[in-house]
C-alpha cells in the first residue's frame, strides 16, 4: 500500500472517529437525565469516552497529514482541500490545548461538529495530489500556512465557546424586546450553520447521482487596445441548473425531477469566474438548508436554540466566557505571526514586496484589526459576556470569509488556493 | 474646581485616582458601589485625567481614549473592505484606469473609480486613519504606562480591607492559632508556585508575572516602529520599484543605478505527465522559471550614448521564483517571461532582379543595426527603423513598441545605375510582414529592380526567451522586521503570561484574601485554592469567584 493510499484511508478513519466522538458528547450531555444514573458520573464517563475517541480521530488525522506529506513530497497545504483539512486538524489541536487548560468536556460538543463540518467541506474540493507550482515552492509554505491556520483554529474554538455561551444564557422563554432579538440572532446563526451543512450534503448527493449539465457561455472581452473579442467557454455543472450561466446555451443537461431546462439565467453583472455555477450552488444550498431547517422545526416544534438550550444547563456561563476570550487571546499572537508577519516575509521573497494590498492580505489585516478591537473592548466594562460572545461569533465569520469567501468572490494573487 | 483627593490613610492622590495609590481604598464614585473593583491600570490617575484641560490636553485626551482607538480600528477595518470590492489600480499593469472600471463593471465601477476607491490604500483618508492610529498608539501608551509603572513600583503590602473584599477573587475565614505563622506558611506555598512574596507582619503581597503588564506597550512600540519604517520609504533613495525587460544575452542598464543586468539564459520547465495526477495529465503545469542572471557594475562611460560602457561583473545568481538575486540592497525578482522567439538578426543578400546576381550577405541586427552597409558595389544607408511597424493616424509609418514584433528598415540604396541621392527601400525581414504591409507596393519601381532577401533559415538568428525582472531597493525593510519582531515579543509577553497578585491580611484572627489577575481568572482561582489546600483549607476554586464578569 502506498503512502497516499494509506493517507486517504486514515482520513476516512479520522472523519468517522470525529463523528463518533461527537455522538458520544451528545450522549454525555443529552443522557444526563436518563433514569437510574448519577448525572455527574454520567457526564464524566461519557465525556471521557468522547474525548478519547475524538483524540484518536486527531491521531488518525495527523497520520493522514504526515503520510500525505511523505507521499506527495511536499507539505499538504497547497490547495483548498489540503488547507481545509489542515484547518480542521488545527481546530482539534486548539481544542486539545484549551481542553488541557479548562478540562471542560462540553467544549468538545461544539468544537467537534465544527471540525466535522470543515473536514467534510474540504472533501468537496478535488482531492488528488498536485505538484507544486513555482510560486509555492518555498519553505514558507510550511511555516506561513500552518501558523496562520493554527491561529485561526483558536479563533474557531473561541467561536464555539462563544456560541455555547449564547445558547446557555439567552433566555429562550423571554418575551422582552431584547430577549426576542437575541433569540432571533441565535436562530439565524444556527440557520446559517445548517445551510453550510446542507451545501455539503447537496454536493455529495448530486455527486452520488452523477448529475451533469454543460453550457456554452459566450463572453465578450475588451482588451487594452480596445479590441472586442468574444470567447466561448464550456461550463460544467454538477447540480441541476436553477441559474444557467449568463449568455449561454445548453449543450447537455440531465433531467432532474422533471426539470429539463434551466429555470433562470444568471444576471449579467455577476461576471466573475464561474459566477453562474457559484450562484447556482449558493441557491441550492439555501433551498436545501431551508428545507432541512424547516424539517427540524417540524420535528421539534420549537426554535432550535430552545432545543439546545436545556442541554447547556449546569454549565457555568462565566467559564464559557473566559474560555472564549482565552482561546482568542491564545490565538491572536499565533495569527499575527502566521497570517501577517510570516506572510509578509514570504511575500517579500516571492513577490518582491512585503505588502501589496492583495485582497487576501487586506482580509487578513481586517481579521487582525477585528480581533484587536475585540481585545481592546474586553478591557472595558460591559463588553464581557453577551456582547463578547457575539463578537467571537462574528469574528469567526470574518475568518471564514478571509479563508473561503475571498477565493470564491474576489480571487487575486492567492488564486492557487481557488476553487 | 477643588477636589479633595486625600485618602484617609493620609496619602495625597492625583485627580482622577480611582483607588488610593497607597492603601488601595476606593475613592470617589468607586467607593459607593459594592461591585468588584475596577482594577484597570491599578486605579491610578492617567495623564489625561487632568482638571482644567488646555487645548493640547484636549487633543491628548482624545487620542488617549481606548474607545477612540477602537473606533479608529473599526473605521480602518471598514475602509479596508472597500478596497477589495474591485481590483486596485496597482494590481493591473495594462489597461487604463479611467476606463477600466466602467468597461468591466458598468455603472458601479464608474462610481467606484469616481469615489477614488480604485486607490483606497493611497487615499488621503486612509493614510489619515493610519496616522491617527499611530498617534493613538503613542498617546494611549504614554498616558497609561508611566502612571502604571509608578503604581506597580511602590506597592504597599497592607491594603485597605475594602480593597481586598472587592476583588474578583475573595476568600475570608477565621484562622485559629498564630496569624504570623499562618501568613509565613502560606507565603512558603506561594513561593513554590513562583510568586515573589512580601510580608509585613500579618499582611502579605504575593506577585508573579509583572513583566507581562509591559507586553501591550512593547507591542505598541513595535507597531509604531513598523509604521515609521513604512513611512520611511518616502525618503529619497530608500525605495525603488522598477521592471526590466531582458532579452537573452544582452546587458541592460538598470535605470537610476550604476548597475547593468544580463540574462544569460532563461528556462521554463514543465512537469512531465509521469509527475502529474491523472486529472492534470496533458496540461502544462510549470515546475520552474529560472533566469541565469549576471549583475555588472558600470565603471566608465556610463550612460554615454556614443561609447560602450565598461562593465565589471559583481554578482551572479540563478533567479527563480522565491529566490531573488540580492546584492548590496538591490534585489531582482523573477516577474514574468515571454517565450516567443524574437528576431535578433538576419543575414540577407541584395539581389539584382534584372541580372539575377546577388550580393552579400550582410548581417542586420534588429536592436543594434549599423548606419550603413557596403554590399557588393552598392551602399545601403539606414535612414529609419521601426520595431513594430504600423501606419499611424497621420498616414506616416510609426512603431507601436520597442519589441521587434514587426521590424522594418528604411534604407537608401546607392550605387551604379542609381540616382545620386539614392533610391528609398523599405525592408521587412519577416516574410509575413512583407505581405501584410505590401512591401513591393510601398517600394514601387525599385521593387522590380532589387530585392533584399534572406536565403534560408540558417541566415536568421532568433533570440531566446525574454525574461522580465522586478528590481527593488527597499532600505526600510530591516526596520520593518525589527518592528514586527518587537511587536511579536510584546504580544507573547502580554498574552502568554499574566500578572497575578494575591493580597491577604489577618485582623483579629480573621483572614481576608483578595486576588487579581489581568487575564485567566481560572488559573488565578486555581493558584489560591491549591495554596490554601496545602494549609488544610479545602475550597472549590469556583467558590472563590466574587462575580464581576457580568454584563
């Protein structure tokens, strides 16, 4: 068996171990009130099992990482698949560090699903090993990408703890204006998470069905000398086209529950690379996410926040607040070093300048500014607890936009990490 | 306005002091509450809390506020996002910015350009924000660090009871036995945990990690240095950013320097199919771009158009992406390349069409042709040369670029049987241009008599690939790194260590203990609980929490 084959097996093993770990955490928390047991003993025992299983998952994940490194001959952080799996692994490492300080098993209940979602999201991208292009062939690929991801992983744990804090303290029975507003936003956050999960599910369902559609898109370009040229490009879809590319003809299209023609056309002003396909994917994710969310509401007959809230009873909210803050405080220097300083050193070697206002650079700076504002606000009265938790949640949205959104929407020099 | 700032312990405090600098008793509004104390900067008066501020004080006060600092950070953050909506002008080399945005993005693009957002990061408002952040960094730090240093440098051991009771970590209990012995034993335990312990009879102050309090200020110093280094690039001669085009084998002057640079050979390597995964087989995936570069220093006749400069080789380096040439602060980076072969020289012959006789060959260089050529009995005088021939708007020939993409030579042919002033002849070395621009029609009658032509491919000299290098001088770079390093040291000190303090006193057999840390209360409570446990006082760490974290 080659290193690369072993590596992909280890990846699958890690994924399932994480899933089981999550399941055990749910048993640990959800089974507290089962009959004939001491709740404290129960949480302790199952929390331990869950922690061991998820740590085994991390071990398998590390095995995946290093065998792929040996098999490929370069560190596996060179494209979106490799980076996202690495980020998932870093979140587990950050979780383990925070866990070793605070010994709060319940943190795993939120850190693990985050890892699972990110690892599953990674699998959406092409997985084969690609040889390095000259721009990436540098020792700084190892140093910059890994430290930046580790810093972001701590922000992710801060986000998990912040979300837990909100689910713990928001009054889901409250009728005041403030309580309702908090309920709505928590619910919206959960809805967004469900949309992301649905995106992954949708991708894999259509991939499993082998769905394909192809379009010929005409693009008009005007070059620097003012000459107009029309280029034709074939665009492949792997999801049924609700939106076909702008100015395109259908070449072939599988029918999907009676849908034989694209329903709509992408508006002209969405003219980025593969804009039509991306819009189509986003629309599918929102539809599937809304369906899944609606289904869950039907099953539980109450907002999802209110469903999770009782499970959080008995957790000290101030501990959660501190864990969230601490995770971010630990991550901040690492992020500064990896995403800014090391990035500047590498940029100075590869691109001849340490800073060039490339969108990815700007967004790394925005992330950094955001968390520095957060850290300064923590010094003020009234910015702990509730508000701080929201800041941690929003901060992670910015982190994810920097990592994924910039590549999807803005591109720029980091395009090799593209989609 | 008169304010009594004298504490009951007799210490005279500055206006704005929250906690008496000597005994820690809460003063002013802080004394009215029962909540845990506001311990920021140990409750000392900051410079900005002067009575009767002058206008300088007002500016100082404005920039010394953390709230203003946060606003500045948030505004800069939001401003930065604007610059990422469309590409900045600096990111595209070709294309005219005045039309680029409208052509590519329609009306929103036009507005974007009109608002100046195509140069967001060079705009006056963005630079102003950065300067304001820099000012805020300096003033915020100075405003706090000096009073804080003073306060931490002369701490009293026996603090006011209220000070202890209103900490966020508090413990009280009746202690039987000798109070002094108890304090000594507890001090022993805290020493083992790495605390520096000071005793004053039945009172104790244990302290650890005070240096971490300086972390934020060290970080700010690093950031200020970083910002100054960036500004220093505008010092003349400190910063240079230019591009050179290097055809193979030619030493090219680097403008504004005394250096010449030569591309001895440029190579591109692609991955072979064996090295590529199945999905990428058959595609061109670059493996290596390499310019074998030689750097020369000009020793004489530099910039003299009539003479060849004297060059001395000073450095030689194979430039690849991620590995530039560096020599005395000058750096050359692989930027781009053009592999299409360019015509370097041709060796044509002059054919007399009537007799069929041919004269020559003579060597005609594209970039460096002679002024006249003697070919058999004829003289070819070069009158004009076009590298990329085109007919301009006024109907006259012109050149579109300095690259030999469509070279043309305008000769005067003189010799036997020709008018004394000569006959003009336009010569296109490339067959394709000859047809495209109808050479024979331009030359009219003379085209029937003479033809300049290249016999075979052997008489064509092509140049190798052209490489484009980015030449940089950035003297400020070392200062940038020093700033970043200092900043990083500050961050590490501030975030990975905490300043923890434990005060205690025993009054009439009753122990009162208070503890404070600037971060990580979990660890602070753990330290107190475990020290007490060693003296057989068992407390749950969490029970020491006196609240204070509430929103």
